[in-house]
């Protein structure tokens, strides 16, 4: 049977462009950019973080923050999400409710993936509440709202 549309083409039609960020150690009790938003506003359609090195067994809160170049940081999630001891393959994704809840977590990978968040020129940051071992890689999909807008891995 002939395939009319490839999986990557279907993903782009539904979620927009994809940017991946290679696995990196967690920020150590700090806020650090994971993606750059350049050239204009974008609509984030999904953001998925995957544990690639097991997270240390200690309280380690995580939070996603929109950090515009002009204006004030906006908490996309609150800081109550604790990834204490998460195994390789566990995921975190943006919640359906903006700002008021923690990242949605799963062990092994399945879960919510498609949400729409407005991101202004600046960065999308990961903030941790502890110095903890472990690493995560990130996937982000977006649709440019302004001509010339794009997202790159930080």
C-alpha cells in the first residue's frame, strides 16, 4: 500500500515545527534556558521533557517559565512538580491549565502532549529547586505567529 503522507508531515500539520534539545544535566537550584524564541511570537503546541539519566532520589522540584526579553517572567507551571527519583524514560509535559499546576509527569512515557502556550521573544526556561543529578532531553513543537519567528534549542 502506498503511503500518501509521512508521519513527520502529519506531525507538522497538527503541531507545527519541531525543535529538539539534546540531553543535558539539570540546572542546579537555578533557572536556565532550554529554548530560545527569536524573531517574533510563537504558539507552543507541545513541550515534552524525557529523563535520560535517572534523577537523584531527593526532592527536586521543576518549573517551566516563559522569560521574555521585554517584560516580566511568566510561570507556565507552578513549582510543586517533584521529579524525585524519576527513572529513565519518564516524561514531563505542560499541563492543560496554564500557570496553576505542576508539569504533568509519567513513568515510562505516555501522557498529555498537545497544549497551546504563547511564547514571546526571549527564552523558555527550566527552573529546579534542588541540586540533583540526572539529565533530560526536550522536544518542543510550535507554530510561528509572526513572520520570521522561530525557536532554537538553548
